[in-house]
C-alpha cells in the first residue's frame, strides 16, 4: 500500500502541561480514531482495486501468450461441423454440400478492422487451396447490403461468401467476436477454431493447412 500521511487532531494543552479531560477530550480522540480508520479504509480499498486490475491484466497476458490462443483452439477437434443453409451464387446451398473439401469457415464484417486486415491474405489462400480441394467460406454479419456488396468489389473478394444479417450462423457456432475461423476437415469435422486476424500465407499456417489437404 502506498504510504499516506495521516493527520491527527492533537488535543490542546492547558497551563501546567495538563491535557483536558472529559467529554471534549473523548470526542476529539473519537474524531481522530475515525479519521485514521477512514484513511486506512480508503488505502485498503485502493490496494484491493489495484490488485484486481493487475490480476485482470496478468490474466489477459497469460491468455494471449497461450499457444492455443495464437494458433487456434484444439478443444473442438473431432466434433461434427454444424450444418446450415445459405445462398451461394443465387442457389440454395448447405455447408454439408462441401463435404470432401477442407473448409475454412470465416465469420467477418466490413466494419471490423482486423477482418479487413486479413482479407487479401484470405484471397491468396483461396487461390492456393481451391485447386487442391479446399475453400474459404466467408459468412458476413453485415446488416447493410450495400456496404457488404461495395466491400466485395473494393477488395476483390475471390472466395465464396454469404451475408447473414441475423447472425444466427455464427451464434450457432458460439461466435460473438470477429474475425473467427473454424477449420473443417474433408470428413466434415472441426479441426480447429482460430481467433482473430491471421496471416493465412505464413509458413506455419501453410504447413498446417497442407497437412489437412493431404488427408484423404
């Protein structure tokens, strides 16, 4: 706890060096005691508040430093990917129609800066894996169709994408923050959940996706 000066009310002296007694003296001592306790209470509260903040920051640093946060969440591995209906090129489609492909299901939005940051990387990934039996499938949560369509044109989105203004598809996967990507194997099972924007062309990510593409 930080050192804090505590000022006390010292009783006044009377001639002869004697100190006053009686109710007035007792009241002054009670007043001094109250001030001491009040100051200590404030210092204790400050110390507790500081401790809570430091613990919260330490928890965040621990979370961000964990490999499963940076590289993905393996706890979902092996679970069947939840099927859902959507429209692609004007035709009704389901996620299950992509069975046999490695699918990177990417939840995103035009108003999300990290989503914008990884757009070109996703475009490059789509060009690389499409001939190998893989695909990026984007699901936007934009409510504004004009903003969505303008974004597709501006950034030359090359991977298939669908706008889900209701947000029901990402919610069914447990996603509330964007971007969020679920990697789905050829057998239609989840392999990893990857939180946040990524460099989808980096060596580690390339090796990981290649390992899934090589599975038959």
